[in-house]
C-alpha cells in the first residue's frame, strides 16, 4: 500500500487537480476553479476543506470528510462514490450524491438538498437538516435518525427505509415506496404515502389533506391524524389504530381501522370495499 501522507493547506485549481490521489489526509485546503479535483481518489481524509467547483468526489472510495463545506457551486458533487462518511459538514450544493453507496452523514446540513441522494444504496442519516425537494429518490436501504426536513417528495420510489424521531415538512412524502417504517415522527404534508406498499407508521403525528391513499399494506400503531381529511381512499390491507379525532375517512378498501373518533366517514358509490373485508371500529 502507498504510504499515508499529510497535505496541509493550499489552493487547488484546474481540472482533476489531485486525480487518483490515495492514502492521504488533506486539511485546510481550498478546491476551486476546476472540475473533478479528487476524482478516482481512494482512502482520503478531508479536514476543514472547502469545495467551490463541480464534481469534487466522483468515483471515489473510502472517504472521510470532517468540518468541511461544499459550496453552492460544487453541485453534483459526490457521484458513483462508495463508502463515504461526512461529519459536521455543510453541503450547500444541489444534486449531491447520485448512484453512490455506503453513505453516512452525521450532524450535517444540506442547505440545497434538491435532487440529493438519488438512486443510492446503504444510507445512514443522523442529526441532519435538509431543505430541498426529492431527497433520496429511488434509493434503498436507508436509516434515518433525527432528520429535520423542509422539502417535498421525500423518498419517492425508495425501498427498505426506517425513519425515527424526525420532523418532515414534505408534500407527497413516501410516494411509490416499498417497505418503509416511520417511528416517533411528525409529518406535515398533503397526499402522504400514495401508491406505496408496506408502509408502517408508529407513534406518529400526521397532518395531511387526502393523505394515506392508494396504499397496499398500511399499518398504523398509536398514531394521531391531526387536521387530516379524506384519508385511506382505496387503501387495502389496512391495520390502523388512531388515538385522536380527525376530519374524515373516504372509501377504504380492506382491513381494519380503529379510531377514537372521526367527524365524517364517506362511503359512496365509488367505494371498492366489500362489507366483510373492511371494518371501522371505535376505541375508548
């Protein structure tokens, strides 16, 4: 193995400034005026570094980044990269992470998270704040703890996800997902979970217009549906317990819904339910 070396300081310009660098620590460096400075890098530690230009870490492997920053102009910054850990970083650039794997973000801020973490695998987010639409679209095997999200279309098309102790201000969250579990979360947003399969919500507080519709395999345990209306339309295989009184239910298809109270139940001529397949029960 190439000897591990330390590089302190410096400003790096020009395309592929440190192309194929391996086994190195880079601290207090500025990367600017040149694309792909660390493309194809291997086993790199980055401390207090700033990236000002596009594509800084493409096709890289085994990267640790601490107290560093990707500015807005460092867009599309980390694609096709495997095994990257970022601690206490500011990611101010859109489209960061694409078709990457083994990603861990700890105490990081994604200021422009639009189209970030697309089609990635094996993601861990811990104490992350993010602002932007379509975060983690089409990604798989995701663990999320303490996420503060302000952005629509979260996890569209994602699979095998667990989200804990988070606040999600997100229209159309969990669309087209499969095998998603959400625990101890607050969710604010219209049209939650449409076209998903095997969506489980535990101890969650939800505010949604026409949310939780067109779901196959919806499980809810000890949840609140504050300010929620027209929910459960054409949902099948429901197993839900709702512990507060909410606005309305419309045309669920199959399963059982246990509720403390609801202001209106709509079962109209467009219902697809068989009376033996769909039950609504009141709980005390």
